[in-house]
């Protein structure tokens, strides 16, 4: 199983919290799509086997004109074999969703939409500097379902200064009532060099409250469990049978190719990431040059990545897999270090799997880092 990720580095406006690579000026869009098609051709041997998933993220892929999107998918189909029934996801904002666009996306082969709603509360959307309003968010779900997109996921953000516990409950209730089969929820993070960081520094916006974020996350876990959703990854909830196959491949160590500026690729032994500069990316591909940095992973780095990603999932970390791939001594050391988390109720053992409890999921990154191994190169 292999996945293809395509990063579309353009947005209509800059959300205050976002630090992804993107531009709000679109004059380079035609040249960017041409460069991506060139990269697809140059990288068609990076993966072995057919594509099980294709994911267009960004940025805002839904702003791509339909003819350009059709051309991009034609190039994907000529460069790669695609499995029958492959999951093909398009990230979209509510303000890009309309009946004509939905029909065109479906005709291209897109069968899953990820809608960046973030909130159903207008005050929250204005605080984030989102381009849509609450009614558009509701309408986008209704229109997508009417067009036959039953495999829908939406994003919500919690822990914002404008979001009360009651409004957070309202957001989650609306998503469930709308028939969403998958929900991704993220705590508001103050990223470096974002508008949010600058406005907080200037006291123009209230600072983020970590206690409120932890409370919102704890409430979310219980609400989603009550609604029958699997908490299959720290930030992701799905009704049975509706997990994101593409994102699951990241957490299970499957291979993937990233196309576009700043996109990452992973083949099991090394990781590489493209230059995060639109102009230089385009200029490089015009000369058939791939501009990326490459990191070959040591055994310890591969193990640490497995620790980090597996503990984020509901299945947890397989101690037998650690023993088979990295040695029984590594397995024993992980189990020894994990005993303190088990003793305080943040983790438990089920067969050979180390799994985080609800309280442990609040501390997932810290627990994983405590179990990390130092590289022999350090």
C-alpha cells in the first residue's frame, strides 16, 4: 500500500493560526500545476506498487480551476497505477463548495472530501480570520451529501479564547447531527511567525489557555465515544469503517510520495522534503531538477518514529514488532520505561500492545519522548 500527497500552496486568505506553506497570490498557479506534473513524471519510480490513497492538501486545493485539476489527475493516472477503490481525498473550504464544483470533483474521481470548517460559531471564525461563515459551513455539508459524497470529514479547532465549553459542545453536536462519518479536531496552537503569535505578543488577542484546551479535549473524547465514534488516532475520530486510509498510512509507517513545495516523502529508510519556496520549486522543475533535502534514518530514528506514531493510535505500540524489528533489548527497555505510565493510569498493556488511556492521550507527545532512544550518531 502506497500513498500520494499533493500540496497545493495557495489560499484565498491567511488564517491567523496557520504556519503551513502557502501564498494568497495566485498568479503562479498555472506554472505551479505544470511543475507538479513534471515532478510526478520525475518521481514515478519512488514508490513500488499501486496507489491505495491520493490526498490533495494545502493550502486550499479546492480553489484549483477544474480544467487544471483534470489535467493533474490525468498525469497521476499516467505516472502511477491506482488501486480499484482507492481513497481519493480533496481538502476544501466551505466557500468553495457549490453544486457545479461537487459534480466536477466527483467526475474526476474524488470520492472523499475533507472540509475545513473549524467552527460553526461566527465569532470563532472571525477570530481565526476564516473566509467562510457558519451558515456556509452547514450548507457545505448538506450540498456535499446531496452530491453523493457520503465519505465526509470535517476539521474543528478547540481551545480558542472565543470558544466556550457550551459552544464547543454545540460544534460537536452539529457535526454529529449533520451525519459526518469522520471528525478531525485540533487544539489551537500558537505557531512561530503567524499572525496569531504577533497579535498575542502585542496583546491584541488573548493568549491560549492550556487548561481550557485540555478540558475541551477531555470533553471531546467522551462525547465522541457516546456517539459511537472510534478514537482511532489522537486527533481523529471515525465511525466504524470510515477511518482515513491515507492518514492511517502515515501512522502505520506505509510509504508515501509528496508532490509540491514543502511536501514530504517517506520510503521506509529515508525521508525527504521539497523546498518550501514556490518560485524556486517552479524554476527547478522547469529545468528537470528536484529540489529537496534528504535524511537517511538510523535504526534508532526509525524506532522513535514508530514509538511516536503508534502511541497516537487506539491500537497502540506492538512490543512484539519492536522485538522483531529492533531487538528484544529495545522491547524490554520500552516496557521498563513504560511501567511508570502504566502505574499512574496513563497507559495499559493489552496482549503485547502498549496503549494510552484517555488521560495518557492528553500527554501523548511527552510519553513518547520519554520512551525515545538516543541515536548512536549522537
